[in-house]
C-alpha cells in the first residue's frame, strides 16, 4: 500500500473532502475516488459533506436575497425621501396639484409594476398630465410614450396625429394601437382613447408619496 494512501484514509476519516485531501497530499481526485469508492464509511462522509454544502448554499442564498431586499428597499426609500423634500416647494403650483389629482383618480394603481400610466379620452387632461411629467417629475420628452385604443371605424393615422399634437408627443413614440371590436354607439369617442406611459418604479414611488402627502394636507 502506498504510504500516502494511509494518510489519505486518515484525512478522509476526519471528514475531509476529496478536494482538500487532493490539495494537501497532491493526489488526483480520480485516485482518491478509486480508493474510497467501496468504503461504506467514506460514502457516509460524502453524503454528510453534500448535506452541509447544500445547507450552506441555501443559507448563502437566503443571506444574498435578504441583502438585495434591503438594498432594493433603500433604493425605493431614496425616491420617497426626494418626493417629501420637494413637496413643500411644489404644493402651491396648480399644475403640480392637478397632475397628482389626475394620477390619483385615473392612474395605474399597481405600484410594483413600475409603469406610470394614465388613460383617458380627454386631450386636455392628458396634455396637462404630460406637462406635469416634464416639469415636476423631470421626465425627458423622449421617455414619455403613448398608445391608442380605437374602434374599427376610426382612422388610426388621423387619431394618432390628433393625439400627437394634443399631448406634444412625437408619433415615433406611439406604440402599437389596440383596435377593439364594435362601434361606439354614441360617436363621442371620435379620436379613441389615449394612454400616456413611462417606465419608472422610482417615479411611481414619488407620485404615490405625493398623493399621500396631498391627502394629509387636504
């Protein structure tokens, strides 16, 4: 028997892994596997090492997830704090209050999706909302997108031109139009319905913080 085999067996009985034994004795792992493959006690050690490795991997994953959750919450809180700091300077501006109230009543209410979205058929309302996004939310014009929902009897290009001019958003920033079946019975929605949207979880945190602050103030 090789002298180093006795040492390898001794190290293995102490609960050491193939990797550690191989590094310490400079023995290929394939040789160790050949020596230990038929030893019941070695198989038990292998299973125990695997169990510990699995446990440690799960613990590291839990710690990593917890760390990311804390970082994510701190990131969101930074937007909420920014909103609180700016609120006293904005509250006396009619456009700011109008924008907050519009989103409060008509905006997308799912905070987690990160979509800041307002849908309406009134061009005046959406025009004011876009101005609010640009001035108080500091959203660049190219980051504001739009889409339409129309009936089949409406001309898509005509409607798109109408909304583009009304809300001052280039046609290139309009996404795919949704055409719904049927025909509006009263012909009141002559230009369809327009959705103004931008993607920002941080902005959504700010807007909902402003809504809470406005509700408390009123």
